[in-house]
């Protein structure tokens, strides 16, 4: 749906940082499920952006879905092996940081 709107209205450009900040703004207001949807949108728009997966993982952890948090931290780490946030979280929960 978003991609259809972007084709029809190319002036409506949602860059990765803008969408990420939008998600964190919602999370900061404790609207975690709305934030989760925004972070999912960002992953769909920018599937090669390591930070999109990192933010999604953080939100999954905050809502109590550790399995999906781990999965998304691993995706983030695969895209950026230097992502210390993902490394620290995975070590904390006893998950491997190896590919």
C-alpha cells in the first residue's frame, strides 16, 4: 500500500531516519504497538538497513516477544557486524553473535 502511494505521489518520500524517529516518538509515548507497526514499515521500505531491524528488535523486546527480538537483532547484526546494541543484547540473552 505504501509503495502504491509513493508511486502515485513521489513527493511523499519517507526516508529511513524519519520513519525510525516516528517509531521512537510513538514508543516514547508508550504506544508500543503503533511503534511496532512503524518499525515494520521501515523494515519493509529499507530491508537492507541494519538500524531498521535493530529498532524493530528493541520494540519486540519491550512488548515481551523475545523470540522476534532475537531474530531481528540477528538480522541487524548480519547487516552490520559492528552493531554493539545487537551484540550486547544477544550476549545478555545467551545467543550467539556468529553468523
